[in-house]
């Protein structure tokens, strides 16, 4: 089960929800979709998105850090918010893209099985 610690309802209180309920995907079970398949695909998408986005975050952080250190114009002409945006934008793009692609791959695998 998917613990809801982020919502302030910790597992210590005995409150857990499934992945489907947590992300508001309750309508999936009404159509005859297997709950375990939704759980597997959601978990796989979350894992793949986090794994790939960590690589993007490390690469973007290294690139911005190097640019800040090596180019005086980068230091002076771009503020903190711009540098932060250059680091986190690839992270979010990669996370959402890879998660969606993994959901599609998993849906195809589940349909074939």
C-alpha cells in the first residue's frame, strides 16, 4: 500500500491508500482495469522518472556550476533565479517525460499479458 505521509496521514496512524487512490485514479478501477496493474505501472513510472531525472539534475547542476565558475559574464548577467531555472527545468522535463513514457510502455506490456 502507498503510505500517505506526505498528506499528513502517516502510516503510524494506520492510514494507507493505494497508488490509484492517492493520485486520483479511482476511475480506472470502474473500467475493469486491474488494480495491481495500475499499482505496478504507477510505481514503475515513478521509479523510472526519478532515476532519469536524477541524471538530468546532476548534469544540469554540473553545467551551471562550471559556467558560473568559468565565465564572468554568466556570473554577472544571470541572477540566482535564472541559474536555478537552468538547473531544475531539465529535471522536471525529464521526470514528466520519462514517467509518461514508462506508463505507456507498461500499459502496452499489461495489454499483451
